[in-house]
């Protein structure tokens, strides 16, 4: 089993930046990893994925050019750099690990999530 723990969430104003981290208990090089988000009353969205070995990435259209997913395999830590944040980015953000390659990964393990709130 892979245990995942997110950190780095918080409250910012529109146009601000945050960097989320996800520490993994297993070698991240073996997994497809991703960030998901869910706002109250809305369905969960797949935000960004990164394949084993960072061979490919995926971003939902609404964050393309603003968010960057990366992984530090030496630290077994996944990151999401979020720039130019908008109120519609407000959600609970969770990281996940699983099988396959972006954009078709199957996720088996999930973190508890970290809240991101963007005010106008």
C-alpha cells in the first residue's frame, strides 16, 4: 500500500500562487501520480497527471499554462505549482498514485486532501 499526505493548501487572493506537496511512502518512480480537486456540490475533477519516470503529463484545459505538476523521485514527493489562481480553483485538492500512463492512469491510493480557497 502507498500512503499519501498532502500539504501546502491555504487561502489566497485572486492572482496569487500556492505550491502543494504530496509525500509518498513508496518510491514515486513506480507510479502514475496525479492531483484531483472537488468543490462542494460539484463532481471531482482530474487536474493534472504525471507518468512514471515523468515521461508524460496531462492537464485539464482550465489550468493549462497556470499549473505545473512535477515529482522529485529522490524525495518521493509530488508537487503542484499553482499560479494566477482564480476563485473557480477553490476546492479540496487530493493527490493519488496508481497504474498506467497519463492520461489513462488507474488510481489505487488516495490522500486525505488539502483545502485551497481563492477569494475575489
